[in-house]
């Protein structure tokens, strides 16, 4: 089934073809351009300024330029759809028809199997739907990454539900893939407003802390409504997981953001005992998050999952995902 959608995330930099550059081999040797695919280049200075996830988006567009018939899947479909990408995955993923041998060729991973996926067309590019992309990633990546992408897919498409993702996974043929995807898909929710919240939810469960309510509206005495990312109402504790990502300037003056946060925290403390703040580092390196929450009065209600916590550090600690939007 093919669905047409209006827009796709554009390449963050201009892509150059061989015909656009005089003597491209010499330009590469001089360091003026960077080869992204055979016959597709980018200006070196622009490339070096890109965040890792934007470099990956440019790589995917470079493959689309070189192979206009490519059908993108996994992280490559995710980045085109605006779903979370962790660092620069480097390898571009495409689907081929039944009977094709799965293989990795020059940085492009070719997967077998288009027959069981819904496809969308974005600006002339073909890719798997948000639902199929979320299920593909949940079946093949770390559970915290699968959870972040599934949460984002539910946020992006109100017509999509957790039950639909679960059913889609169960309809796939690989028993091992179904088992891997069950935890992230059964726990997916559109209430997690950012990928940092999604990863934090995974870390909190594996640390053994009690489940929190998400995005609960609390009205202050003066009428303002605040929605903390996490709330443990019986303990009087709220949690905010945007942390350091708010203060790098991308969302405005850090001074003004800190002022608004102080005011918001003061309103929340009218009804709560404490407001805990953490960022990407604390959520993914785990130990600081545990110490922070214990210091705010939370206590584990089940044993920790050491294997899951160790794999979380290895899978997502090096780089934050793109398009993290802070809570209002």
C-alpha cells in the first residue's frame, strides 16, 4: 500500500553532483568537498558544522540523489519522517523486494521484505510509514531507542495507537524480532513529549523506581497550568527530564529560560514537596539519575535490571537525539 504525504525533512546542506564541481577528485584531495556517495558531495565547511543527526540526514539524501528508486527504512525512514535519531547511525537502510539477499554495500544496508510494510511517498522519495518504521526499529535496536521512536510515532500521528503498533509487530514473521519489540511497543505512549523523556522512562523502570504519571496538569493558586514530565503524586515529587538541552541557546536566552523554570518550580512547590531536574547525561549514565531521585525521596519498588542499565549506557549515552522539544 502506498500513501502520499506532503513533506519530508530536507537535506540540511546543499548536495553537489559531479557536474556541479570542476574536477571533483582534486577538490576532495584539497579538502574542499566531502564525498557522501559516488558522484555526490558536500562542502567541507558546511559538513563539519553539522550535528551528527544532520550528517545522517544528509547521507540519506545523498543516497536518494544517487539512487532515486531507493525505498528507505529503519533509521533512514525515521530521519526523513522527523522521528528521533541517536547520533549518526552512518549506515543508510533501504528495502528490496522478496528474494533479494540482505547485505551491506558501501554504507547502504539492503533489507529483504517490502511485502509486509506500508509505504509512503514524500516529495518523490519512498519510505516505510511511521508505524512500520517504529516497529522495524523496535525489533532491531536497543529497547530504549525503540521506545523513543515508538513514542514519537504516536505523537506524530493521532490516528496511530499502541495497540496498532503491537498488532503490526505480532503480524511479522520473525519470532525473535517480535520478542525484542514487545517491551518498547507495549510501553509506548504519546504522552512522553521528547526522546529524553522516553529514555528516562526506560531508565526509571530498570532502576526499579515506581511508575510515574506523565504530563499531569497542575493548576497553581494564580491559575497557571503546569504539566511536569513525571509526577509521583503520592510522594509529592515531580520530575523534569529536559535538563541541559534547554540551556544551549537553541530555544532562546538561557537566562530567560532559567527565570521561567524558577517561576514554574515555585508554582509546582505550592502543591509538591520537590521538583527534580535531570538531563541527557543523567538519564543515560544512570548512576546520577539514581542518586538524584533517591535524594528527592523516591525509593525503588522492584529490583534493578543491571543488564538493561548496562546496555542503555552503551547504546545511547554517547549522543543525544535530535529534535528534542522542551516541555512548556
